């Protein structure tokens, strides 16, 4: 069997809504025949006090090397300027964006739908398949 590709991924998330982030990390860690590296920074490893310019530079540095960006498409996206900036950074580097529909979500933010190469349900199989399909 050939060696598995290791996917470098950035997971867009808001620290005030980080339950979905940790669920997604656990889901990807448990996926069979799937290797990945996490380029996003969770709340427990936060940067500390940064200016807006410094934080933008940090986000740019996290997104630039990845193979794909994952966005949990909860409605909080509409209220997070930082997630919108992450989408802009990903687009500026031509990084594929994969949108994840939270379970039970009735409404998906249009900004995520428009930016995403694909919107997928919240299952290990659909997420991993989309990553393999779209990742650089």
C-alpha cells in the first residue's frame, strides 16, 4: 500500500463557539486511513494580546501553507469578521474551502456557500471525501 498523503488543514472557527472545532478535530483524528496536520490555533493555544495587524499576519501564516480550509458553517459566521478575513486570505492563495453544515442547521450563511468548493454534511466520510477531492 502506498503511503498516505498528509493533508495540511486550517479549520476556521470562532473561539467563542469552539465546541464544533473540537468535535471536528476529534472526527478527523479518528478517521481511518487519513492523516492530517492542524494549522489552526485553538483557544487553549491562543496567541495572547495581538493587534489586528499582527493577528492578520498570524492567520495569513497559518493559511498560506495548507492544502484546504474547513469552515463550520454555523450562523456565527455572519457575526465574525475574523472568519470572513480567513475566507479572504484562503481565496487570495487559491486555497479550496470546504463548508461543513452543522447538524440540524436550517440556514447556512451565504458567504460560506459562495466561498466553498463543496458543502458537506457532518459525517467523517463526507468530510474526508471532500478533503481528498479538493485539497491541493
